[in-house]
């Protein structure tokens, strides 16, 4: 199967998986937040939170499994994983909008992940990262299938890691909101913008310097 065919099937898988994920959230909100999903959030304190953590871990293993089936080389698999994750995340919010008419705007707060501690941010933050992942992954996979190598050097790695650190910090630093049921502090959009910018620069450096195999 050529790269376009793989991208199409990976997109179908990610969109379907996003629907399953959003359907689970519909049930969780009906059970735990019948009066509306808003901060400060009521904590889930029984064994269901453990189930939710393992469900999230299982989701990542599902994405990794499909990645290894679709790709042969390391960076090809990396590109497919980014594509799957990005499409899954974007369509997760699209499906929630369809099913719950939520979020009302991209600036509504959400719980993004629970591992190792809860991540929170306005919806626009993870969506911006996911859109970049989709764009970069398509360009990387197309480049590899056209016979170009893709092997980022140290500078790209440092820039990308710095961007990841800033964005993850913006998601996880507000311990009072995530663990003590308080209202979130103002989101660090400056960290998001700098982090996304570092991703872009890291990718462009690696992409421009790719070479024929």
C-alpha cells in the first residue's frame, strides 16, 4: 500500500477511535457531572479513576500497535504515530461537539490526560499541537516514501524537547486546580506559543536538511 493509502486508513482508524473516546466521556460526564462539566471539578475518588488511568494507557498502546503495523522504519513509524495521535485528538473534540455541543468555544477548559497527574488547559492548546503533528507527520511520511531520508540532528532534538517541556508544564503546573479542586489559574498561552514555535523551527531545520537515501 502506498503512503496515501496508509494515511487514509490511519485517519479512518483515528476518527473511529476518537468517537469511542468521546462516547466514553459522554457516559463519564453523565455519571459524575450531571449538572455540567465545569471547573472546579468534583474529584473522582473511587476505583473508577484507576480504571480511567488504565483506559488512557490502553489507548496509547492501541496507537503504538497500529503505528508498528503501518510503518517499517523508525521515523516512518514516528510520523504515523504523530498522525494518528493528532487526528484522534482533533476528532475527539469534534465528536464531543456533535454529541454534547461541547466545547462552547476553543477556550473552554478540559482535562486532557491523567498520567502521571491530571493535565488541564483550554481546548485550543492541545488542538494547536495536534494540528502541527498532523501537518508534520504527512510531510515526513511523504518525504520518506519519495526516497528522502529524515533523521533530525541534535539541534532539532533540543528545540523539540524544549517545546515539549514548556507545553507539558503549561498543562500540569497548576496542582491546586488538578489535585485540590480549585479554579484554574490563567493559562500560560505564552508557553504554548513558544512551545509550538519551537516545534515548527525544529521540524523545519530537520526537514530542510533531509537528504536522498
